[in-house]
C-alpha cells in the first residue's frame, strides 16, 4: 500500500543513518511496546508529521524533547481492528477505558457505505444478528469437549496465523488457577506472549527446564536473550498454602525439588517473598542466559491489580557463568 501511494516501506532499522530525516513517517509495525513508534518519531524531520497506526495498551516512551525542538506533529491513524478486538473488549469490560474513546457513534450497518469515509469520528456499525449454526442438541452423552470443539469451529472461521516468536518478546510463568489468566490480567492478545502454567506460579526443576527449552527454541527462530522479558507471577489466595499440612508436605517438596525440611526457605505461604526466592534461584542457575530480564510480580485476585516485587535486568552480570 505504501509503495502504491508513492511512499517507501521499510523496517525501522532501514530508515537510514542518524540524522537522515523524513517529512512524513508512518508507524504500521506490529509492535505494541512502542519501540518502532519512538524510531519513527526520531526519524521525522522539522515540521514533519508522524502517523501512528498501532494500538498501544501501555504508554510507550516517546522522545518529547525531539518532538518539541522539531515542531513535528504526531497523528493517530486507523488500526487493524480485528487483531486488537480481544484486548479492547478486555479494557472496556474491566472499566479501564471509556467506551467513547473507542467508538463515538453507533450507526445502522446499511449506512456504512455513506459514512465510513467521513473524518473525525469512529463509528460502530450494527445489524441484525446473522443466523448462527445451531448448537448441537444437548444429550447425556455430550461432554465439555463437545462444547470446546464447537467453540473451536467458530474460532477457526476467523483464524489468522500467528508469529513463531511472541510479539512482546515476553514469557510469563504463572499459576493454572482460572482466576489468574494472563490474557485477561494484562489485556494480551493471541501471539503476544509465551505462557508457562505451573503450580502456584513457582519455579520448580521442571519449570526451569521448560524455560531453558523455550530459550533454546527461541534462539532457533532468531530470538536473543538480551531484550527478552521473563515474568514470574504468583498470586494471592493461592491453594499451595494447603500443602503445608503435615500430610502433604512431602508431595509439595517433591514438586518444588527440595526436602520437606527446606519448605520454609521456599516461602510457600508468602507470594511476594516467593518470587524473590525464585528469581534468586534462576540467577544462580546456569540453565538460563544471564542477559534475560526477569521480573517478579504478585497478582491480587480480589482487586485485579498486579504488583511488581523485584526486577533484575539483566538476570545476572555478564561475567557470571
């Protein structure tokens, strides 16, 4: 599309040497972190215009001093709605964004041809529901798997291939508790992050091996440890505390790869101290590259808030291992 309009389409690293500025830049990269937006702004010359067509669900870092000195104009463009729909709906349902910021008008579907080219507003078009394929009649022989297959058929109808590497260069380790779903907690969309579900979100020997496996697999696809984020997330009101009972301690010790006498040192009943201990254990292990950035956080299942407890970037000094 850029070439048909007489513009040049290129990757951020192809903008040219520092100081090679453009009158107009457009950020259309699939980069929710904001890195390419910053690159585009820095590549925009004095009095130029930088248009951003990417939806950012966190506030990206922008070069305000450069923008001020260059008197450039930032502009927001239309983005690909389908790819961002789950994250937008999550923001609205969680009351974290005003619906009016997403859509300014609700119009009949029949008026789309006449109104969708108008500037200055973001309409939502509505029409009568399309007749859906009837759900299978419930019988005593049906299981939840049947329902899952029905849902999969609906999802497959709008499926789009995802990248082999996570878009955010992010891996999350957290508990399989259904209250702790990273997609909902962080407003992620499919393909944003790799997720490892481990009991209580704790780093056990098998989890450490999984992370090493993912790091190796990622390198096969061109991922580099530097710039890759690992998030360890425990949560409040976790059922792991029930395994501190005398009749369950041995089972918990086996899971965490320690003796029953060492359980107190693993901070089982304190989710905040637990992530500190797990980060320290990863930093002391040669399984993971030291260039990784590792953050420990706790998710509060009552408030829905996530608290950062500790961050190491890099995980350990370059001289270690």
